[in-house]
C-alpha cells in the first residue's frame, strides 16, 4: 500500500511539479559553521523600520548582547552574532545590490563564543498575551520563510478578528531547500513549544502542521510528541509547487480561500513557518536574542553541501569557502530557492535573518537559455500553472506595452506573489515574473507620487 494513501491526497489546483534536488542535504544532520573573522550586521533585516544601533566603534560586545534596539512596533532588535569588537558602523553592500547601514564586528577568534547569560522567562506561558508578544519581539525574531515579517506583529490581531487555527508551514516546496526538513527532525520539542507560544499569543485553540508527502519521516517523528487533546496535529499534503504559499496551504489543509487582497487573519487563520516557531521555542524561554539560523548550502561546485547553523552577518564568501566552493566563473549564486530566490550581486554581502539558503547553480542546472526570449505562442501553459488562476500571458503582453496600471486594476497584479511557476513552464522563455515585479515597483512609485 502507498503510505501516502493513509493521509489523503490534499492539494490545491494548478501549480507545477518540479525536480526536487533535495537528496544531497535532506539526510545530513545540521552542522555548525565556523565563526567568520568579520561579521556584518545590517540594521534593516525585517519588513518595517530598521533597528537603531546602541553600540559604538571600539566597544567590546558579547555574543547575544543587544546591539540595536527596535524603533517601533513594526521593528525588531538586533543582537551580537559573535563576541568581538565593533569595528565600525557604516554603509555596506547588501544582497539586492544596494547599500545599508550596518554594524561591522571583528570577531574574537580566541573566544569560546558563549551566548550572554540572560534572565529566563520561567513563567512565560502564564504571562499575559501582551507581555508574551513583547517577549517575542525582544528576541528579534522575524519570519524565517523569506518574508522577514516581524513575528510578534503576526501574533497580534484585533479583538474582533479571532484566530481559530494556526497553520504551521513545513512544506518547503522549493527545490534544493531542506532547512525546514532538518528543523522538523532535529528540533521537535522547540517546534511544539513555539506552537504553544503562538497559540497563547493568538488565543487560537488549534494548530495544524502541514508537510508535503516527500517528508513522511517527519510525520512519524513528530506525532509521538503531539498533545493528547488534539490541539496540535500534523497532516501530509501532496508534493507540488508552490504548496507552501499561504493561500495554497489554507486551501489544501482546510479548503479555506484567503480573499483577494485580504490577509489570512480575515478568515481566522495565522500562518507561520516551522523554523520561525522552532526558533521562538528555543529563544523565548531563555530570553535570548536571535543570532544564528540554519541555512541550506547546496548546488554545483561544492565539496561539502549541507545544512549549517550560521551566525547572522556571516559574509557569503566565507560561508561558501566553508562548504568547499570552487569558483569556475560560470556559476550563479542565489540567496533562497531557485524559484523565488535573489541572485547575489557580490560575494561580500552578509547573511541576514531572511536568508534560508545559498544555491550554487551552473548552466546545466538552470535548464534554460534565459537570454533566448521568443514571442508568446498562446499555449496557455502559464494559465494552467498559476496557482492564483491569473492570466500571466495577458499580463505579460500588457507589461510589454507598459500598461502597468491596467494590470493592477483589471488583472489582479497584486495577487501575484511571484512564485515563478509561469516563467518556469513558458516554452518561449519569457521572464514573466520579472515583468510583474517591475510592474509592481512602478505602480508603487506612481502611488507614492500621487500622495
């Protein structure tokens, strides 16, 4: 009997089936990455306001020490990823090609790198919801699925917006990525504790962990740890991209549709990544700050791919050297997954809170000659792939004619979450998702100019 038949065949309509390329890292235990000689900590590592530095040049700091404070509700603090000395606070290159203000730390390589001792929240589950949310903010945690949305903000909803279910996203549907898979196998107690904390903050009576059916060993490992009252459950759903997107996960697990332009809270849901909640379950009881995360380092030209517990602020060049990267001059370096990740503009940019993977992909791995763009042949493959049921072909033609406002007003451009499924299936190699990103950016500028 197919084991998956025991759990049903839940999924969403449309989407694409991708080669997974996960076998090189999904069975390897997480290893700790060495501490780089120099750490670069950008102040803007979350959606919202950047943190404000509270250290000065020449100051000795200890790993875990607060080095930048939050500047409002839509902001989180930063903590020292290493013990060392503040070298400077200056503008540095970041992954998107721009520059940001950052705290640069010279690592004390002879230090034991012990995390600074903190008072523990021994009674955190009996704290008020408001105090617990503030404690989550004080850890500096953000969504680790890539969006970097402050987690404490998501744990705060108006009284007239009750949350009936927390969905815990363990799908990890992007190829190559196995970070969440390892977290669910290696940090089960922390994950369950983080779920309880989220349920307390949101007064949610129920939580469901959703995994794809290519991770059934996770289901077998987690089930014995679930509470007997059934408040937390785990379900396997069909392996398909982009199964882990919020709208797709809600549809697959509960048959609930998140409305166009609406938030998951509008239909009584709160959705978190498994790594986010596992990190909360680790940090909050010890009142510690977020200083490191697990990152998948994989792809081509690597002698030692795997999942690495990496200090935030580690330069990309150092990280790749630790994984045995051989630079052939032809490989592309991508931060994140191959479908939604961002090409690294420099090897000297730092790892941030939002970095979940570093991929090294040569021309053989990409499978397309992206320079060879042909006219649309009206094959409708992009329509069949789009999980939001948009018309990427029509939107692409509008983008080519710079009809960006029409795309937004008449074709639901803002519902596109840039999963890249349309570009992936296009036989003409039209970079549709790139067109849509440009259209959104230009529309945003137009709205700002109209204010």
